[in-house]
C-alpha cells in the first residue's frame, strides 16, 4: 500500500526537520517541451527550463523562474547559460517517511513517488519534492533544533 499525500503541510508536523541542501550541479536549458525521468518520477519541462544533473548523478528539471531564484552560476558559467551552478542555501522542511508514498510536486504537477526511508521535502507551501534516502544523506544537512 502506498500513502497518497495531498498537499501536505510540514510546518506543523512534529516529524518534520529543517534541512539545508549544499550542492553544485550541472545544468542545461531545454529548447523544447519534454520529459525527464528522475529517480522519483517523470518530470515534464518546457523550453527554457533547467535540466539538472546533481552531484550524485540524479536528474530533474526546474522551471526557469524557480531556477533563477534557487541557483547561482559557478564561474566560468554565466547566468542563463549551460554550466555548473550552486544552490542558494535555503532552509526547507524535510520528513523521513516510514512507508512508500506519493505526492504532487505542486497542485496539478508531476506525481512523485518515494520509498520507505526517503524524505518528503517542502520547499514552500504547495511546493514539494522527494529525495531518496542515500541522496539526502549526501547533499542535505539537518539544522539543529533551536529548542535543544
């Protein structure tokens, strides 16, 4: 049985933790509409969207406007051109899931699937992702709880 999550809100979930991603990725920009298979599901993209290969070999896509807000070029790359980019260190909410699950990236967006042990990520209200356990351990760090 797979748990179907419908726009979960991790802000009030006691099992959620704050985490920060630290990764340099390789980026190309799409020239046409297409699909990119990722470890957690198919990602649909449009012209101009960023097609990303992470440091662990995982692939995914990000809409151009979201990409511009989340990543900065690593010289000699220049903004808007293919090359290496580094994510901006933004805190997200993350919850390690104890059973297989599914969630939409955003309302009406691509459906993603995760296994027990994978992490549900909430980037912002209504904006979700799934990160496989081993990848999470390599590129994310949990932020210590301020109350401890």
